[in-house]
C-alpha cells in the first residue's frame, strides 16, 4: 500500500517530514494493512477502556502494548470482553514493553501511527511529547498534562509536528453535552458572571492520610513484574510502598467498607499525590467544567485563589477545597457579543455549593451551575450529558430538551455518538455503539481525514489542543492554588505568576534519562 499523506495527516508540517525521515520507518508504514497502527501505553483500567473501543471500531490494529506492570498483560488476555470478542489469540502476539522509551526505540519495527496514553498523570506529557516528535498521533487521558510548562510544550509540539490529539474527556462526544453547549452559547441565560462546579472526588486517599503513608522507612518489596523505575519515570525516585495500614479510611462512597485500591501509589491511589497526579481537581474538572468552559467560551485566566482548604500538606492534595478562578472578558466567536468576566468556583471533597443558587433549591451530587441575568442552567452529572434550565422568575428546573425557551436554539455542533449510525455518519466504520465510544472513533476518523471540522478547535477532534490546552491552563492554575495561599495572578504570555512560590511549581521535576 502506498503511504497516503492526506489520509494519515502525518506530514502537515515541516517537522513531520523531518521526523519521518529520521525515524527510518517509511518502509514499514508503506506495508500497512490499511488500518491505523495503534500502540497502547497503560493497558488496563482506564487504558483498557481507551484502546478497546478503538480496536472494536475496526479502524485499528494493535501493534504494541506497554505497561510498567507486566502483570497487566495477563489481565488483558484473560479479560472477559477480550475473550468474548475473540481477540485473545491476536493480542497474545502483540509485542509487550514495560518501558515506553524502549517501545519508541523500536519504532522502526513497529511503525506506530497512533497511541493511547493512559498512565499516571505525571507521565502523560513525557510519553506523548516524545511520540508526537516521531509523528505519532496521541489520544491522552485527562488531565492532558500535570503542569503548566507541560501544557505549553505539549501544545507547541502538537502544532509543530502536525499531529492529531484528543484529550480523554469522553463526555465531549455526548449529544446531550453538545446540546448544553449550544444552549449556553446562544446567550439565552443573559450575561453570565458566575459558575459553580463540584465533584464528590477524591474517592482515594489524600490529605494527611496520604502524607502519613510516605513517612518512615518502606519495608515492602517491589512486586514481581513491576518496572518501578519506568513507573516512577520523570519523578524523583522513591521506594515502593505497599498497602495502606489496616484502619485507614477508605474514601470510597460506593463501598465504604473497602478502599478502591489498597496500595499507596500503584495502582490508582497515585492520583492523590502532588508528584504523580493532579488530585480531584485534575481528575474531574476536565469533565465537570467541560460544558461551562465551552458554552461560555472561557479562555484566559486572570487570577486564582484557594479560598477553603482542609488537610493541606506538601505531599498530597487536600481532602476538601474551594478554588476561585477568574476568567477574562472575551469576544464571542459565535455571536456578536462581548462576554463578561466570569468567576468560576470549584469545589471538591464532596463539598456542594449553596442550594440558594438553584431556583428549585436542589443541588445534584455532581455537576455545575451556570448563573446568568436571565436564567440558570445546571448540568446534573459528571459528563454534562444532561442539563436542566429555569428562566428568571421560574422555580422549576426543566430538562433543556423540554423547556420552551430552548426549542428555537439551532443545532450548530455536529453530533458524533448517536449509536452506530452516528459513528458511521462521521465517516468511520465499526461497531462502536456506547455513548462514549464516539470520542475514540472521532480521533481515529480525524487521523483518516474523515468527519466534520469543528469551529471550536479548527480540527476534526472536539477535544484537540485548541480546546484542551486553554481548559487545562485554568485547571492547572487551580492545582497550583491548592498548594500556594493567596490570590495568584497568572500571565499566560510570560507563563508566570506574580508569586515566586507558585512559579516554582510551573515546571515539573524531570529525572535524568526521562527527558522529553
């Protein structure tokens, strides 16, 4: 098969051409089966739910697996869905690595064209940037990166090398979320100057419990099959620590008798640690802020302040916090209007905003409230897939599908996930039918040059860098505010705060050997 540059989009920049030649992979790529050659880094948990929809779509072939924990490979091969779909024998032949650097060193053999990055947050940028410099398109789990410096570097790299990216906030594909954006963006709510966003996370240890777990000598041996050096990656090396001691609070709202994951760092509980994750803010704001960020066309952050915090320490994120973000006024891209400055309040630790903010006095367990001079809209779940609205003077919240004020608001955002038909309508193939699968297939279709070009991003991915980087900037400013007290003013042009302590957190520590 001849290498089709328009279909794959690899050579959309001079950098892409240079890296293609440097990698020496042209011969391998020219022999492709016609499917996108996909590698997965982080293969179980969220990783599994990232690469599996892509495999099911029929648009990819898996050419490499990578996971710092070698035991995850066996979990993939024995997974019920893998066996039921008849993929086990095929996937057993896929080359496996515990170190992503070694996998990318073998690019001349593997010919990777696209990659899923579903690792702890601190490794997202390190892996994706290195891959993008080789012309590899990257689907990266939320939060896209862990620090503000990485956000700019990621953005610059993606644009310099002409690659497709998609951040893994899957709710972006939901028809209900896109409808909510259209309603907010229409201006029906009047001038919006206040937004409240909240989550029940963390559901893993943070605060003093997590801090205490890192104190004193570690007595636990590294589990067999775990490449601890690769797992630590860019971070400062430390000893492995096993299970939390008996009697540790579980933080689990669904099964209070059992912690979601028992070990201190690996797996899953790394989210609570400053060196590895972004805490509850980084984990969930990419979902719950999605609708107001898009609908209100938010962009530049002027200032940020953590106004309430519990169990603040230098090792782990707090158990509860409220963060106040101020976004600058801006000209709308979609209507003739100057949009006012917005103050957005973030709440985590299952801390809810006041019921007085809601016309009916009812605040859902998770979501957001957008308050305008003419009405109030409330997203009632993590992903923004369902929203209710009440116009000024009304005391009953109605679904936006049913409220008369929303009836005449035109559909302006293409839909990508209304079952199999919706996925196929984008120009893709496959059997992806779950609501979230559209987000993955959209990424693959974009690589193949199929699907609509979104005005919001200028690309065929609804969560490409022109959306994900500005959104991450606000979230990451908030993460810094959870560590540094006071009002912090942020200058995106200079990539600096007006506070030396905050500026020390802009760039991550990068361990020797893991530079990118």
